[in-house]
C-alpha cells in the first residue's frame, strides 16, 4: 500500500455517482440513525474489546475507534485483502488516535477467540456478502463474552428481521432493543441490540 493508492481511494469516493449518493439525504439519514442508535444504546467501559464485521469504506470503524478511544480496542475484519490493506494504511496516514487491529479473512472460518468480545457490530450489506444467515449469528454468539452485545443493522428485506428474532432464542441470545426506520420508502432498515446472557 502507498500514497498513490490512498489518493485513488479518496478520488473514488468522490466519483460522481458514488459522491452524489454519499451527499444525499437518504445516505446521511442512514448514517445518522445508525450512529445515533449506537450512542443511545452502547456505552464504552475500561478494557472493552470490540469487533466489527465487514470494513467497507471503513468509516463505521473510524467512528467506533473514536467512541472507544481511551477505553479499549477495535478489531476490524474483512475478507477482501485490498480493503484491509487500504483501511489499515489510511488510518495510519490519517493519524487515527485509536486505530483498528485489522484481520483479513472469512469471518466464518477465521480464528477469532471464543468469549473475547464485549461488543460486536455488523451493519449494512455485510450479512449478504457473507451469505450464511444462521452460521453468522452462531459464530457471533461464540465470540461474544457472556453479557456481551451485538449491534446489527440491515435493510428490511426477505423477512430478515423476523427470521432473526425467531432464531435468537435457539442461539441462547436475547433481543434488547429493535428499531425500524422507514422515513424514505426506498430505504427501509432496522437496527437490533442483542445480548448474550451471562
């Protein structure tokens, strides 16, 4: 990774079609509600260990790193080596005060320690990209500490929310909060806070 590739990343983010979406009310609404949910329902504590599944542009990971700064660390995992390399390099060059530990691999098969994380997040298209519904949440349950929490945000499609709420008791996980968002008919999504009981 080098500065030329980082510059190209910045330019790609401002490619007309992508940039038009990023500046739109719908995109900002999505980001606002997702970050607001996190700030209302999750609180950092000394020594917190967090994991985000799916890096994408890395802005969510940047946000989490700032929220955890002074308390604990974030591990960010993605299957795409280019995304992982660019994200780690970008955080270093930008001087993020609490950069992620970047893990490149398949979430379902990578070697994450059991019972390690106080907080796991998974937002947006990540579950679609993993492609395995039940197994993903089973693995999340394995890596959460007893009492640990998951924040899951996804688009409201294919009865996904109802299927998850039905699945969670079988995984010995509890739903604490569910919020749905439908201000824009073309962008309907939900966010769930889920806890692994002690």
